C-alpha cells in the first residue's frame, strides 16, 4: 500500500522515533511520492550538471579553467541531489539552487552578449549561442518542475503536517520567489571586462611612408629566392588560424584577444631539428597578419616580416611557411605586422625544437609563456600561459624537469620580467635556446628575462613537496599569482625576497668558442640607443632611436656573406632595450667592455640595460634583408628598428600603399 493511500491520521507530536514517524505522521524526512514532476526535475537538473561538469573539465584542460563554470556545475549537482531526496523542504532548497543557476547563467556577460547577438563573433557565433541556450532551457524546466513537485499534493499534506510547516514552507517559497526575482531584475555581479580591441592601422598623412623598399634595388638576388631546401625526410605540418577570442582568466577577468586557433598562447609547435616545418597561416581576423619565427635561423623568405619578406596576409587569405630549423632549443612565434598591437594582444605561441640527437634527458619537459595584457581599467594583467592564477604540472619526486620560459610581452616599465624557482636548486641550461657550458646550481636567484628572451631551467624534483615558478611583476617582490606549481603541493605562504639578479656575463664555465673578443671582425657597427620627443610614422610622442634616427629613416647595415660583424650597442637611455637580430645568432663579447668570465653566450635578443654597452658579434651566413630592432614593442613601434642587408632585393614595401607596417 502506498503512503498516499494510507488512512489519514492526526499529526502526532514528533517523537524522533522513526517507526512512529513513518506510521503516524509526516516527519521532516518523509519522502514525497514519486511524481512525474519530480522525475522531470531530477533528470533535467542532472543533465545540466553533467553538461556543466563536461564543460568545466574541458575548460580546465584547454583554457586554464573557469571558476564560474565550476560554481555553476556544483550548484546544479547540489540541486539535483536535493530534488532526488523527494523530501519536500530539501526539494524546495533544490528549487532555490535552480534559481541561483539561472541567475548565474544570466549574469555572465558572454551569455548575455551571445543571447543578444546569436551569430556575432567574438563570442563564438551560433554554436556558442546554442551551447548556452541548452543549459538555460534545461534549468528553467528543472526549476519549474521542482516547484511543481513541491506544491503537488500541497493540500492533502498540509492537513497532515505539524503547525510549523506552513511557516517554513512559505519562508522557503519566499526564498525561491525572491531569488527568481533577484535573478530577473538585479544587476549582475561586476565582472571586470576590457573594451573590445581596435584593428591596428596607421592613417596616411605627412611623415607616413607610402612605399619604402628595404632591399638593395639592383641586387642580383631577390629574397623570394632565398628558401630552405625542401629535402628533409620528416615533415611537420601545422595550421595556425588567426582569429578573435575572449579569454576568461581564473580571476574572472574576461579579455578580448587575437589568437592563433582560439587560444593565447597559440598551440605549442613541437618539432625536431632538421625536420621540414610547414605551417599554414589562415587569417580570420579583419586585418593583416604574418608569423615570424623568433630566433630560428630560417631562410629569409620565411622570416614573416610584413613589408620586408612578404606582404601581410589579408583577411580571409592564407599563406604557407616552410623552414627547417638548424638549431635545437626554445623559440617562439608571433605576428610581425603591427607587432606591438598584434603580439601584445595575443598573436603568439611557442616553438620547441628538439635536438636531432638528444643531449640532456628530462623526464618532464614543460614550457611557460609570460605575458602582460592590458587588463581592466588599463591595469597590467600578468599571465603564465593562459591563466592569471596557478598553473599545475605533474612531476614525481626525483624526476628531472626542463622548464622553458619565454617573455612574450614587456612589463609596463619596460624592465625585464623577474622570475625565480622556489623549492629546488636549478641550473640555467640555455639562453635563447642555446646551451650554456658548465652551468652552476642556483638557489632562488632572480632571473631577468627581457622581452622575447628565453631561459631553460633544469632541476630535480625534491623528495617531497612542489617546485614553483614565481614572478616579481614590479621587480621588487614575488607574488602568489600567476605561478606555475610543479609536483604535489601549493605555494609557500611566504615567498623569498628578491636578491641579486642572475648575471649571464659571469655564469657557467669558460670554454673555447669560434667567436671571441679577440676574433678578427670584418666590420664593426656602433649603434647608439637613445630616446627623445619627436615624430614617428606621422605621430608625435616619445621616439626611440638608433644612431639618432627613427625607423624607417634608420641606416641600413650592409654586410657580405661570410663576414664576421661586430655590433657595439651603446644604451644612452634610462630604459632597458632587448635588441633582437633576425636570422642570425649573436655571440656576446663584452658588457661595458668587460669580456664574459663564464660560459660563452649566444643570443638572438640581447638585453642592454640603461647606460650600459654590449658588444656582440655574428657571422653573416644567412643572406637576406633582416630586421635588427628593440623587442620592447613600444620602442620598436616608435622608431627603434633597422635593417641588416646583404646584397639582396625585395619586391615588398612598407607603407600605406601595401598596408605593411612590421612593428
Ligand atoms: Cu620577435 Cu622582429 O621579432
Ligand atoms: Cu627598447
């Protein structure tokens, strides 16, 4: 005999005796009959919870996770459990959960934008819209069914319930109604968002070049002929699609971004030294893009510099890069059209070249891109890969870890990004992808990473606990986020103080090197770095100069194949300048005239501190037209670029005629 058919009984005082309660009264834990409404409520909420869990897990795997999705999933799960109990007041609480869920959905800015404009990018268009509509519809059905289930048989049960029941049930009902009301009418929580990005452009006008050619006009070779041979036995193919996206940070901040394949950093390209790498760039943005393979000695035609080695790839078009990496190591890629705006706003990723014959064995090999975004209220937002929170990487005690770090942006001050490793002593095994000789163990030493530079760290996991990579964004103290935690454990509550910086001029062990300060140099170029108010590309402001000139009026450095060229950088400013040479490796000779006392150092980006000099040298062994510029994007955008030119011509031009503006 089912309960609802039992003869009615007077409400007996609640005795706490379960048998008594079941027989004689409706206790607070009496389950309601299984009704259609409670079944609908249960299944719709359960499906919502499952969908939410799948979404949350996917976000954690591919996008660094979303607290909002986690909270919504948890609420859906709780509501499901409450409804499943079939205990009336718990079901009423389940209804409150459903209302909260609808509130959470409808106060998400993406959801609102997507509902308002079902087909509009950058919110993912129609599929995103459907993806949001489904859980909202399910939750609405679940909520309605839950309320109906609670109200079912209200009259008959009311007669059997103790006197407190109407009071409690109206309180619960009021809460349900109240939360629905709040959900419908209250403004959502203030989720910090950043205004949409503006497509980069330079307006024409006085001072803006129309068509400047960076090559040697009547040279026997055009750089379009300078291609890597396509003879490798292994070919690694990738497609990188430039597209807009919204990045959700773990702090809840939502950032508009330009990305490769929807994420920033874009996919990490892992290739092997000597393989042919074929990358198809597809442009789904509304403006031109290119890809430059930073630090990789590619043939000139694949260097990806708009107006120098190619035209920027137009919206809707695609372009194929072929190159064969000569050197193993940690590299990265980024757009070299309006690179200040395009790279800063997300068009970059990492490129890792494994050696053809392995040198160091690492059990765990992981990489981190340090980026600085323009966050809410124009405040800098610092990230590691795609999170402003904590990244985790698994490693077991005793395992050897190679951690590759790149600084893909610049700090607002233009100072290098300071990082250190907490929890284990470590070695810096390579800089800009090039191995160091006899690197010593360091403990919590601050590592200054100039814009575009890379550090590879190597260390062993301790017997217990984790190892963490932390940053000092302002250069004075380490912060808790963003951070990378390797192994089991969390960040120590108290982080070490910033101590004396790592110094590449004294680190490691000396060894023979083909290029030394005593080498015979065919040509020495002296390059003075300075800044002053002036004009650049038709705009007035602080300009950054090479030998007193602003790009594209800077001198060209003429070189011949086979020459050994010395560059003397003389920084006369109060700022750091990470000077980057395309297509070649620079050997560091001296700092302030002092030769290095440690390992030889080979870089593609040399960080020249304020009021210091650096001498570097490179072998001119890669014909073409190559940029030499400061990798502080602001400085490059305001003048600090020049060309190193062999006797090679180019069909491309920089200026308003082509729309090519490399920085
Ligand atoms: Cu990383 Cu000219 O660039
Ligand atoms: Cu600079």
